[in-house]
C-alpha cells in the first residue's frame, strides 16, 4: 500500500514538474515572459487550491479507492492534453484543469495512511508517500529532458501523462480497506482494526462539521504548517530549473544532469523525517511529541543557514547542494503528517484538504510576487522568506497544537 501511494505521488509531481523543466524551451519557442509563466503557474495553484478542500471532503465521503482512481485517471489525461497547447491561454487552461484533478492526491494519500498504518508508523508511512513527490520530481528532470531532446517537448507531456494509466490499473486491482483485503493475514488485519476501535480514533458519528474543524486551535496549528511552508514547496517545484538557467546559466541538458539533486534530497528527507521519530520512540523510549518536534526544530534551524549561503555568490554546483540542503530539511519537517497525529481518520482528508487550500491561497499570492520579484529584482527576498517560514510554522505548531500524538475527541454536528 505504501508503494502504491508513493507511486501516485511520484506521478503527481512528474506531471506538474514537466512544464517547469520545459519552461525555458517553451518560453523561447512561444515567446513567453517571466510574468506570463508566473501567471500560468499561479492559475494551476489557484485551481489546485480551490479544489483541495473540496477534494478532501469528497474523499471522506466516497472513500479513497474510488476518489484516488478518479483523480489520477483525470490528471493523467489532462497532462497528455498539454501537448496540444500553443499559446499562453491554452497552457493556462490546461494547467487550470491539472490543478483541479491533482488536488485529491494528498487528501487521499494521507487518509489511506490512517486506514492502513498504526499511529507510531504514520510519520514514516506519510514519509514514504511524500517521498514519491521527490522521486517524481527527481525522475522528471532527466526523463523529461531526455524525451524533449530526443522527440520534442510535446512528446514529453504525452509520455509522462500516459504513465498514470498504468498506476490506475494497479490501484483498482490491489487497493482495498484492511477489513475487505484478502491479501493480508488475520493477525495484521486485527492489529489495524483493533487500534481503530481503541482510544486513538473513538467517535460516535461520522458527521463532523467543517465549522467544528475550523474552530479548533489544533486545526490551525496543522494549517500553519501548510500556510507558511507550501509556498516554499511551490517555489522549488516551479522555479528551480529557471533559477539554474537564469542565475547560474545552465542549459537544458545541464539542468537535466543537476536539477534532480534537490528533489532527491527532499525524498530522502521525507523518509528520514518518518524514520528518525520512529527510531527515537522505539529505541530511546521518547514520546511521539518529543521525537517529532526535535526533528522539526533541527530542520527549522538548518534551513536559514542554507538560505543565507544561497544569497552569496556561489558556483552552480554549490547552489544545487545548498538547495538540496533546504529540500532535505523540508522533508524532515514533515508538515503534511501533522493531521494524522492530531485528528481522527474520520476527518483526515477534510483537514488535509482545508490546510492545502489555505496553503494554496498563500502560494497563489507568492507565485505572483515571485514573478514580479525575479523579473525586476532578484531571488534574495525569496530566500529571506524561505529562511524564516519554517521557524514561524514550528512556533505556531508548538503554541496551537501543543502535544503531537494526542488525537482530538470529535464533536458531531
């Protein structure tokens, strides 16, 4: 199940990163400006943002098996359709619908983790799931550049989009809830379901209102991790190849050789962000709260150091390594894991969806600001924001959530 979720996130990021990798090539051919590109990316983030909370609610209602299948099948088709775009307007439409269809990935994935993994393993399971994002972004760079150089940029959209239909077949064949899955032992099923019936996820009804969720300070602690950190993720998704091209002077082929490293580092970080707390809990007898927050704090303190280094005049390889340090630390922070450690699985997708929407709103704003800042100034203000975002988010988690690992008792409407 973890492998299927990891594969889905990989496809999600391959499809959304294809345009970022090809942006310099397409800009030259179709005569885009940096502002045009920023507007296209902002439109993707906008539709993704609007649909994120809606998708989360839909997943909670129809279930992960159907919801994930609809989402991946749809975004794969939309990704292929990018190959037929010829103008800023047509790419904007394609990105708008890609944002809508990709929005269910994380709500569905996080909910799947809570359906299949006990509490102490959820950070690691979410780490493996989230690592798919980094794996996808990592593979996208050499894969897309190779296809574009060999057969043209349009074929890159066709081939990467078509991969989603392979995943769809595997998902529909293998993914079922533990109580209905015949491929696991009775002992494993009992372990999963007994925990679900215990104190961690007690609930009297499935009817939990969004108003109740929004009134909980713990919700806003989870949301803070998305509001301040999601813009950083979108910057790295959409602007690393352009930064390396514009500031460091790398060609498309050189970007294909080097730009995958930060995404690979993020993948390693997401797995370590789950492994280290699990290790500290099992081997050192630490609480989940102490283990998770220690790793989050270390990451929050490391990121400003890497950001400061990027403000200096550095070589291309040094810039890639410093970016990799930021992405590794981002993975260690594991912001998307927080809802699984605070709320019942009954509302996992909804809480994740609302957080993604709020983070997306901030990201829409910052995408526009990034385009203006890069076009008229430099990347310096961007790295200043990144250096402070994780520390602010950590402080808000400490104040609003308090103890991580204490599942909030739900109040029905």
